[in-house]
C-alpha cells in the first residue's frame, strides 16, 4: 500500500494538506511504495530513479524535458486530462483524486469582481498576465490578482468571496484555484478540460463570457465540480495501478 508521498520542491506547498487528507507521510523510505508528485528538474528525476520500491509518478505542471530521463522500468505514470502527452515508453493510468480537503469551500453569495491567480511574482508572464492587463482596460469589473504566499483563509476571504468568475489563461497553472472556486459555485474561464471550466476561442469571447457570468452577481450558485474527481482511496493500493 502507498503510504508515503514526495512532492517536488516546486509544489511542496501542497504536501501538508495532501498528507493530512489521505493520512499518509512525506517521503522517507526508498524501499516502500511511493507516490511522486511533480517532475520539474533533475533532482526529482534522480530521486525517482533511485527509488527501489513501487512507484507512481504524477506529472504536474506540464511535460518538461527532464521527464524523459526517468527510467520507465517499474513505474506507473499517473495521468489526467491536463497532464499533457506522456511519452509512449511509460505505462500510464488515468486517475483523479483530491490533493487536499476542500470542505471549507462552499457556495455563498457571488461577489462583483473577477479573479485570476498569477502564481509567484516571477511567474506573472507565464500565467498570461498580459491578458489580464488587457481585460483591466475594458471590463467594468475590478480584477483581483492573487499570488502564492497567502494563507488559504486569507485568499478565500479577500479574493474568492468577492468574485463571481475566475480566469485561467494558463492551461496548466492554477487548477487548484479553479477547483476551490468550483466548490463555491464559481466557474473558470479556461480551455482546461474540466466540468467547471468554460472554454473560449479568442479574447473577445473571454470578455463576452465574463459579461454573461456577471448576471449571476448577488446569487448563490451550486457547486460545479461535477465528476472531475473519479478516484477514491483505492489509489493507495498497488493493485489499482497494475
């Protein structure tokens, strides 16, 4: 049974919540089964390759060049609808399970602002900050931009509670934000394949979608998470992946 997880340093801020939710521990034993979350650099690759026990690798944040340096022997690559194209030399299995407890996110009155998560200050351009700046010039609504570093309680109170729609121009980044908001009845404008996302073809469509969603301001909308998660605690059993 998988009872330990290793998060890449790039997404390590998810580790505590994940371990608490699933009742498992951070990575500590190279001989026991382990779930590896994220492959962002050669340090991640080296640790995965040196692990002797059963291993499942969950790719997060897109396929990076270093991913192909992972030895395909005795590993399963966990995939989902947004994980990107996995090289055919790897055995894969699709599974979607929560990365943390989402119970604090419940439907409430929709605010009158637009939200967008921009990651870290260094990642603003990667998260399509340019699109947000264009929207700020023409929308009649204030756009709230969130960055990594604040507590989730602060983010919920200062951003989530005040918005009626979320924008996610970056296909890979910001998916946890979109999930949290979906439980609160807020949809996300994004081409990410998820039941709570509204796809678009161009900038004008983004504007039109925001204006359409603005008609819900002041109402309470039910959760729109849908069937996004399709896997329960069975993922911890090795047999699930074989």
